[in-house]
C-alpha cells in the first residue's frame, strides 16, 4: 500500500502534462457553459417572467387594478434575453465549473485532503443558492416596493404625475448584479476555511483583524451593489455575519487538524 508521500510523488507530472490537463478542464467548463447557455436561452423568457414577479407584486400592491409595465427600446428585449441566458448559464454550470477545478487540483492532494474537499464542493452551490434566494425573496421585493412608493398623482403637493418607468435592461441588471454579488459573497466561509486548512490564516488572525475586515466588507458591499444604502447595508451585514461564521468554521478546522496530527504522532 502506498504511503501518502508516495501518492503525491507518483502523481507528479511535467509542466506540459499539467497544462494539457488544465486545457482539458477549461474546455469542459466552457462546453458546460455553452450547453447551459443554449438551454437557458430557449427558456430565457420564462426565467425573466419569474424574475419580474417582485416588480409585478410591488406594482399590484401600490396601484390596485393597474397593469405593471416594463419598457424596452428596439431589440433591447432580445439582448436582454441573451444577457439573461449568459447569467443563467453561469449559475447552472457553476457546480460543473467547481467540480472541474477540484479535479484539476485533486492529483496534488493527499487522500484525506480529497475527502476533506468533498463538503466544500457541496457547500459552494448551496451557499450560492442561499444568497440568490435572499435577493429574490427579500431584497428585490423591498427595493421594488420602495421604488414604487415614490409614485404620485398630480394634485396637492405633486404638480405632475410621478410614475416609475422601469426598463427591461435596467431591471435585469439590478436583479442579476444583486444575485451574483450575494451568491459569491456567500462563498466567504468556504474560501476562508480553505485558506485555514492550507495554513495561510488562523482563527486568531481573523479575530485580530476583524476591525479592518469590517471596513473592507462594507467597501466591497458598496462596490458590488447598486447605489442604494439598503442593498449595501444588507450585503455588508450578510458578509459580516458570514465572516463570523467563518471564524467558527476555521476554529473547528484547526481543532480537527490538531486532533488528526496528535493521532498521527501517537
């Protein structure tokens, strides 16, 4: 039976082999995105109809009996469907992309490290989905309700009708930007725990630099989200909560690694 050191040594390959393997994995990733794009484009109108539900419900609550309307320029709706298909393809192909990335680095891992990586492969798409659901079920309904609330009829203090004219492209950009921002932000526990397993960071380091992390978190939230304070505060608060969860996860990983090292030394 091979030792763990022999396993890694036997899996070592010349640079050209690594580049060939990288090329193969990239081709699979691109193919997965391409296939997902074709399928998603076919159903892109249905996907868009699902994404606009928060807008439709907000208009319905604010203006009973008024038909919700989205505006678009010539060809805008077609290109919106293309952009939506690209967005959906990335989301759908995300598990394949993550798995292919793992398969590329797996030959350089010990057997126990390969087993340890499995939970992260499962956690990544789940956390991404949780971030997306938070946007769809919480963020977008609030933002749309807030925006529609500024509508007003002429008369009294309003000299003219104030009506929200929502463009198809603008709405899609807002929705997809928030979903991607929250989805990737929710990967923070996975990212920090992997760094801890690699020995790059420790739980005490995360606690020590928490104050700087808080400032950086809200700067990142301001960059990733549209220019409205609510989105920035919610994303920043979520990332901060995930940072604290990461501290707990890193501590757990450190205890587990320490126990494994003590067992191996015994």
